[in-house]
C-alpha cells in the first residue's frame, strides 16, 4: 500500500465508521444516511505516525486526558501530535449538546474529575508546550456550565508552567448567568469561542446554541478584560452564502474579535449534516483578504484550517500584529 492509499484509508476510517453513530450519537441513530462526497485533491492529511505522535499519545493516555483531536476526528491530528501539540479537552468526553456537525460523543456526562486540572498541567509540562489550547465539551448539566473547572485548569497550568501561553476554546455558557466571567477572570491569553456557522443555519447545524448569545460572549470578554485576545471560527461548505460569511465577519468585528479562522466542514459520518460543497483554495484566500480588510489582527483561512491548528505560531503573530497596530496608533498621535 502506497503512502497516499494509506492516508485515504485512515481518513475513510475516521469519517465513515458505521459503528460511530449508534455508539457515540444515539440521537442520530434513526436519521437517514446522508451522502458522503468524494474529497477534492486539495484536501490531504498526513497519516498519524512518527515518534512525536506516539509520545504525545502516551502522555495523554497516562494522564487520563481527552483531546478534541481524537474526539472530533481532526484531520490535522497526525501533524500536530507529531510536533507534540495537542488540544486538551476537559470535563470528559461526553457532550450535552447534539450539534449536527460534531463528532464528539453525545449523552449524559460523568461527574467532573477533580484531579483533571492538575493532570492537564502536568501534561503541559511533560510535553514541553510553549502554548497550550484547552477546550471542553458542553456541560449544560452543571450549574455554572463548567466555568469554575475551566478557571481551575488555567490556574493549574499557570502554576506549573508559568512561561506557557494559554488559549481556551469555550462553550457558550448559555443560560448560566454570569458564569463566563469566572473564565474571563482566569485571564487566559486567548479566549476563543466559535460561532461555527451563519445565523440562518443555526437551527439545523447548531440547534442548542444561539448566534447572538455567542457573539455577545465574545464581546463581553473585551469589555471585561481588553488585554485578552479574542478568537472565533467559521466552517464553510454547509450551504452558507458569501454574503452571509461577510456579515458574520462584520458582526465579529463589531464585537472586537481579533482573530478569525475559516475552514472546510468535513462530514464525520453519514448521520451528520452533509457537505453542501467543497470551497476552493482560491475562495479561502479571498475570504482571508476580505477579513484582513475588515480589521482582524489575524486571519487563518484554508480548507484544513481548524481553531487550534498552528495555535502557538499564530499566537506569536497575533502578539506581533497587536504591537504593530499600537505602534502605528502611537505614531499617528
């Protein structure tokens, strides 16, 4: 079997596992199968092999941690893990939402692991991370949506690895009062919350969420702590129009979002929302040009862009972009 054939086999296993819907997504079990489109030539990933990949996997398993890389079947996992970059997913592997695009398990979550913040911090130390991304499942079953657990994890990493920059990718804390303020006050370096898609598609793609609540969450981060970078992401290829994507860009800029990521939606299984179309690399470049013109400090827009892909390198560029902007403003004054 040649290298390309091996890659395609791995991708097919990740995306078309017939056991996945019933085991991980009981709410999707009775849905009709949707077609899987053949991927275009510009979507290619490296097979998850190599010493770095195996070492990362060993650390994650030994600490009893979950990663969104595995749970969401991220196409960049082989590349990132080989570099010892992994996005840690706290509060378990079971989500209380049932988004049509997501491969994370749905159901009733287990109680929080009180040792998880410390275990996450030790994993960061052992992997030698300069930049870490912490995300979570939605925990609508918890009174604060898991905000305190998020804050404890950030604090534990700060204590164990003070030189490591911390990026968080949070749920929306919908109907959880001011719980999000607990997370903001933990002072991560980057606060990321993905809008995921355009408002018109929320009911079918992200039914448990509310577009303007998510937008307001991002805005509240800047209002409470202007020093934190804010970040949000969009999937394309779900049936949105170019004009709708541009409107979301404007909405994000109105909320002072610094960093925008745009990537191609890839269908996890036949029970998930189908791909409407594969957006071309030229279209992604055009989106990047438009977003930069609208004032984002950083834009990552490509078929395989994901929220946490190259997060460490992107954070350095984000800092540099802010410094350049501040110097330019000072020069004008």
